[in-house]
């Protein structure tokens, strides 16, 4: 089942039109002049004041474009609004019920200016934190850009999170303003925001709750309208719509914070990761340009929630820095029909489609219905968020991309800010591989003692830093930042297990903290799931460790089967044999059971922790989710 030998080559038409035609040459030259490479990229953007030095590296801390003055919004919005792109579409939006909105760069510019002025009137200053808790609406993008424009630090919270999580992050950041919507649609369900208001008002620093009316619905029934104990509630329609539509960008030092974003918290308390204006801006700009090959006539759709890092870098900032046209969609990709996503691609003539492997597996359920859609606008496909198994890769490539679209897997993290390992449109592609390092990025597979491992040996994925876009620190806990660099001196340890093949392609096996210990061996859940998913009967899979009387864990696998299959003894043995062949006898599941679906967050991450707790009879835990 190992697909290392399978290679898909780009066609001549792709090679003629892409920005990056020769990866190997560019990568080699970039290693010889890291600062020159990133300086050239930075010069493609506009700065209020040029930097004194490209990089100041005091291990493990980096400052990029030292003393340079900039504002990411100037490059992502203002410069386009004052150019020929003023009347070009910046954002297409569609709500789950079917409402539509179109914003040109000129219109987006005016809306951002209005909110910028409104926030200043509400007492927000440079360096203040503003928390944003909204579904995927145009106002969410407007809110992020308005905060950055005036130098405030935005703190976007995934809308599926509980009020408790929102309260914790409001308090930790001492946010002055909460921007929210009074409701959201997802999967045919209308969810009011009223349930989180009692949590939000427990934040002592909070002065205002700014509410965008998604629908005509009471926001906080039963709460007093004015009280010294509560923040003041104000409506977007009253405060923002009447504000002036002219606002200048606040000049920011390259190292000034742009946003805080929290890690998922799968191991311990979620960490607040800080990213700054300068280095992140340059990294987001160039990775979007070279990886996605984004052009002025593209319509780009990344399905990520804006509450996680992919939403920040590759829904908002990266595409807008390149003057792109983006599509955002509020709801469930499979509602009210399983092919809603395909309908949107055809309707908006999407050319670049970036999504997660879990979505792809759900798309497979409606393979027959895909015959109703042409999907002929697509020219590039990409995946993110988790390793993609070769069977899903090939289905996506053949059934959605029709064999003509490069399919790029990308690897990166909340902490890295930008893509670090990736495929490129001009590169030969191997199904299931994350590709090769982005130019200037040094990546290696290390043993626990810091030795660089040989090809196909599994170990710790490590990055030899620094790079633009890397986190500045962990908010209020700098020790946790140093922890990433303390395991092996000179290397950023990602927490992922991976290998690299003879051709230099990286293969992500899973998280080092998402493992099952069997008879003293640590086995990644992703490896087991990848093998199980290679069976044609299996649509989705999750593996967990289950305590046994021997004191060691046994492996239990939950599967979702494709239509027409039944989990009988023969199929169980076939699934076990796949795992033995791909991973080894030690990884053979002791138990295999079928479910109709796997518990997941709204963004599609499997909740193995919930499966483990249910298996142990501990009942249902509160769903915090991962982004």
C-alpha cells in the first residue's frame, strides 16, 4: 500500500503558466542566500519605512525586517483599492440559506475604514486586544482587517467553541471589545449567540459587545440593557454604518503583534500564539503566490474556518496580499445537498480549491451526484490539516480535478504561521506525500537524540529555523515558546512524526503525542488509519488505544463503511491484514467496529479523545473542538 513509487507528473500546460517552474534550482539558490530570497519578496510589497536588517537571529528568537515600518492591511487592501483593482471582486460570500454578497476591493476598503473608526470611537487603541466570535460572514474579514489597520491585536475565536472557552480567552487577553453575530446557520440549524453572552460578560476588561445582526433575533433576552456590571451592547448597524469611511493605516513596527491565535489544546492548556505584521506578511504573501500560483483571474476558495490559522493565512491575508478574489461560505459543505460544495464551485467558477482530507472523504459519499456538475473551472486542488491517505488523494485528483489539476498537500502549523513543506504545481506529485520544503526552509527527520535519520526512517519532523511568519512567542508563557527549541539544540521540533524518501519527499505519519503504546512500542494513530483507509470498503476510520489486562494498550479501530459493505469476519480480517502489511504485526487491531459516523468537530477533526472516554465508560465530555 506504500505509494512512494507512484508519481503524477504535471502536464505541459501547467508548466508553461506557473510562477515557479524549477523548484530544485530555486530551493538550492535560496539556501545560499536566505536573507536575499526573503528581501526580494518583501520588496514586492510596500513599506512605510525600509528595514535596517532582513534578519536578527538570537536563538531561538527571530526578528524579521528589523525596524521596518509597515501595516499588513495597507498591502492586503489599501494599495489595491487605490489601483485598478478597486472595482475587482475581493470577496464573494454565500450564506447557508442562500443569501449572497459581493465586495469589491473598493467596497471592502470603505467597510474596513468604517469599522476602524467605530472601534477607535469605542476606545480601542494600538496594542489593545479585540476578540472576534463570528460565523463566516464578510463582517468577520472586515473585523480582522479593521483591527489590524488601527494596530489592535485581533483574537478570532472559532464560532463552534463554547462560551467557557470564549470567556477564558477574553480574560486572558484583557479584551476591550467583543465583536460577534447574533446568530449563525450550520447544517440547517440556526444557533443564536445568546448562550455565550452570560460567559462573555464575566470578562472585567470588556467594555463593549459589538453585534452584527445575522437575522432579526433577540440577542440577550432577560439581561439588563445598561448596568455597571455589564459591558455595553451596541449594534453594528448603528455604530459602524454611520462611521466615516476614510481611515489611515497605523504605521506598525515589523515586530508589532498582528494577532493572537490559540493552538487546539489536544495536549494541555491551549497556547496563545502571537504573530506580527512584517515577517508574517511577507511569508503569507509569497507562500500564497508560489504554492497556489494565484493569478488575477482566479477565484480562490479555502474551506477553512477563519478561527484557525489556515483561515487567517490562506483565506484572508495571503490571497488579499496577492490581490486575489476569494469565496467564503457560511455553512455545512454538504447541506442541504451533499454536493453543495460542487454547486458552489460551478456557480462561482472557482479555480483554486483548498480543503481538508476529512471533507474529501465526505465528498466521496456523493460520487454519483458529481455527474451533475462540470467542475471545469478548477485548475488547482490542495489539502491541509491532516495527512491525506493515497486513496482519498487519487479520488480527489481523478473525480474532482478530472486528472488535469495538480493536487498539492501542504504541511504547516499554527506556530509556523505559513506553509513550510508543500508540493508545487510544477512538481511531480506522490499521493499522500506532503512534498518538499518551501525555499529557504531546512527540514529533517531526527531521532530522540538529535541524529538526522536516513531515508524512510520514522522520527521527529524538525525545522532548522528561522523563517518569516514564525510565531514571536507564546502569550504570557514564554517558557512554552522555548520548549519547541529545547528538545534538540538548533531545531524547532514540530511534534509530528514523519519520514523522508530517497527523492526528498516528506511523509507525515501523525502527531508524536497522538500515539498508542503497544507492548512498549509507540504507534501513530495516523499510520493505522492510513492503512485502514486503503481498503476500498472503508470511507472513514479512527484508531485508539484501549487498556488491557496485560497493562499494555490494545488497538481498537472504528470504521465508517461505504454503501453496500457489511463488517463481517472476512472484512475485519482484510482490514487487519492491511494494517499488518502497511505498519507491521505490532499494529494489528485487536478490535474493529463499524459506526455510521465518527465524532468530529465542525472543522472535521476526529475526536479520538471522545472515543477513548466513551470506550472507558466515562460518558460524553464537553466538546471543545480543534481548529
